[in-house]
C-alpha cells in the first residue's frame, strides 16, 4: 500500500508540475515543428520523425509518450504544411491527439523573417479502468457510461528570425475545450483542457567556417495554476552531422542529448533525463529516442550548397583586379568608342540608342540639378541610370555606363551636401543567395568608380536587393537585361 501511495503521488505531482496535457519532449531543439505549428515547412526539405519517450521508467504506470511528425515546404517558399500524431499514457489515463498545420512566412529582408502557423485536429481521452484495484467497485465515479471522449483541438504559433536569432511562441489547446463523462445518478465528470503557453529563444554561434555551431536556448512553459517551468540548454554540432548537448529542466532533471546523421538523410537522436528533484530516488531517469528521415534534400545538402557558393565567391573575388584597373582601362579605351561606332550598322544603331539614353539621362540630371537649386528635391526620390546594366553573372562596368557615372561625379562635386544610396539589382535567374551577393558587388563596383573620381566614400550608402525588385517581369532577354541594373536614391540634400 505504501508503495502504491508513493507511486500515485509521484505520477499525479508529475502530471501537474510538468503540465503533461501537452507532451513533454526533449527533442524539440531539433524537430522544431513538434512544438510550434509556425515552423511547419521551415526547412528547404521535407522531414518526418518518430519520437518515443519513457519517463520515470522505474515506476509502473509512469508516462510514456509516442509522437510522429511530418512537414515540408510547398512550392511557394513562404508556405509550409505539416501533420503530427501523438499518444500520451500515464497510469489509467490515455490521451491521443492529431493535427494538420499550415504555416505562412513573411520576409521583411533576407535576414529578417516572420512565420505564422495554425493547427486544427482532435484530442481523444480514455480512462483505462481495467487492471486497477479498488475497495468499492460500485463507487459511482467508476460507473462511467463511456470511458473515452473526443473533442476538437487547435494550436497557434508565431516565430521570428533575425540573422542567427530565433524567437517563437506557441499556444497548444488554444480552444481550451472541456470533455464531460456522464455517469448514472451522479454529476458528470469533466476533464478540463487547459490552454498552454510555450516560448523559445535560441541563438546560433558559428565558427570554423560555419562547420562548428553552438546553440544556447531557453524554453518556457506557462500553464494557469501551475508553476512556470523552464529549460536551459546548449547544443554543439559539427557540420550538422553530429551533435550533443546538455539541458537543465526546472523542478525536474538535468538532460544529456546526442544525435547524428547517417547517409545525409537519416537522423538518430537520444536524450536521457537525470532527475534532480525530491523524487529522484523513485524516478530513475527518462529515456527519449528519435529517428528521422529528410527528403527532397537535407541539412547536409545545405553544406554542399555553401561550398559551391564559396567557390563562386572566390571566383568573383579573383575578378576584383578588373575593378582595380578599371580607371586605367577607361582612359585607354575612350578613343576606341568612336571607332566602334563605325564597325557595323548594328553597332551604329546601338550607339544611337545609347546616345539617346545618355542625352535623356543628361536631361534628367539637368532637371535634377534644377530641383536641387530650387530646393524641390525630396529625400527618398529614386532615379535610374539608363546604361548602367550588366551581363549575366557580371558586375563589370561597361563603357556605356562610364558617361552616366561621370555625370553623377560632376553633380556630386557641385552639391557637397548631397548624399545618396546606391542600390544593385539582378534578374531572377540563379538562387536568391547568389543574386544577393551579385547585387552587392554591382553596387560596390559603382561606388568604387565614383570614389576613384574623387567623391568622398562617406557620401554613399550601399543597398542590395538581388532579384526582389524587378522593373520588367516579362522574362524576355530585354526584360532580364533591364533588371540587371543600378539605381540611386536621395538620402540627404
């Protein structure tokens, strides 16, 4: 009898302190969708995981949790979907839940993103009265007409990332529905679903060329009428292929975690909780296992992409000498421009068009200068060059662009208070990451040229939009060419 009382007190107190109406898991640090519907499809690949947790394994009837998740991105890079199913067993209580989730992402900038998620599903609660020993089998609280009840469930989540900082909030059981068990000649028993609040914040420190990552994180669970519970953990990973870490879970345990990737796509994880509270002599720890599969790519593929991008960066850096001697090439080739005009009829037509563009640009500059003199230029006004365009995958300044840039040099020298933003753009071909880097080099090439002509570098601000702001969406050769451009915007006058 004494052992039974101790067992029941531990189970009940554990259920209250750990708020296990929502499954208590340790692998949320890796499988983020398991706790927040906003993180459905957050990765570039699909993934599915199975988690098994045996808590307080030395106690009969102690909690056992099984969870299955599946999520991935849709073709739209801003949308993700997912589904999860879990079962929680603790003594005579059995709880099964399932949910389908939808997430939508809002990109403020390449480094700042917000995701919103909602999940809809069900909860099924069962009371397993078989195998329990009672003194009075006629007790009315045991005479239930139905020992299982099913109701609707909903989760809501939000997640924000800025560079390597991640902050998220989820609200499981947002509907907080009650399930009633009717019994003969007595008042109904009511199982009260409680709305939970979960918050997580983490930051990734990268070193050794992003091969080694250190991620400290904090996780807080808030449930009405229950003490606040929090976790602190630190995970260290190498090449996203092997990782390990420690966790402190308040009022409960210290956790040890480890995992590895096999053949790029298979993931194995293990966590062990070592109790440190007053019941540690009875609990004897908890084991949690995770197995996963990543399809349509994996985190290991991201490393391969980074290597390829690094190779592109190296090639672009090797071409920097072209910018360094640009001024001398411009001076030596100025006389060749007139000769090229006479080479062919096509070149003649092109040069006529370019001359028209330059004349148009000169008129625009004259109007701009007149507005400056009158004080009617507004901060934020944006102007486009006519001939500052680029070949595919290039940031070399063309001969046609030099005339327009020289006009800008003259204008800057005549108006010493003028400060401008130089913004680079690309067409939509290539990955967003590559295009972002390419637009940065285009902006920098223009600023370097202007500085070489004597304009103070402090008067320029660089902005890089990649493929985000096309001016022609026709995808024709001329449309793609017009999107590979540089613009300037007035910041101070």
